[in-house]
C-alpha cells in the first residue's frame, strides 16, 4: 500500500496544479516494521523495576511519535513462545526508520534490540480501541 501525501502548498505565483521543483519535492514515505526484541522470553512477567521504568519511557517515546503521525501503531505480541513487540512507522528509508528505533530509550540503554524491515501496510486498524 502506498500512503497518500498531503498536497504541497502552492508556492506564490505558481500555477495551480504545477509540479514542485526538484528541490521542493519530498521523497515518498514508506512503512517500516520495527520488531522489538526483549532480553528474554519471559520479560513481560519478570521485568525488574529498573527494566519496567525503561519500558515506561519506551511507551512514552512511541506514544509521542504516534500522536505526531510518525508511528502508525504498535504494541506487544503475547506469543506463548516469548513476548515481543511490533511498531509500524512511516519513514523515507531504512536508515530513518532505524534511527527512530534507535531513539527509543530502552534501545539506547541496550535493554531491547530491534529489527527493521520494510512493510506494505494493506489496511489500518479502524475498529480497535
């Protein structure tokens, strides 16, 4: 799926419908899946208070990016073989998506690791709360 971008503002004096100059054109955004890899499969059940404090910061970080429209959605996956998380973000390229993941306080503290892969979002959650 390709996400539509808002039309660029009409530069003063430009004809309506005129294409922006190459210096004004923005590269298309892509969606990226960031897999959150905890330090152990039982992490959701046995996180230490210090680890939980970092995960609280992790939540605040991604919630802020969600409110800014950068993070599309995310959350924990309660797999019986071991919990992990997923986050889907919009970014121009893998480097930008990885930089978003690397900005997570729990990643900076080396508590969790991330994997980043391009993802084609087929549909967005609309009936979930």
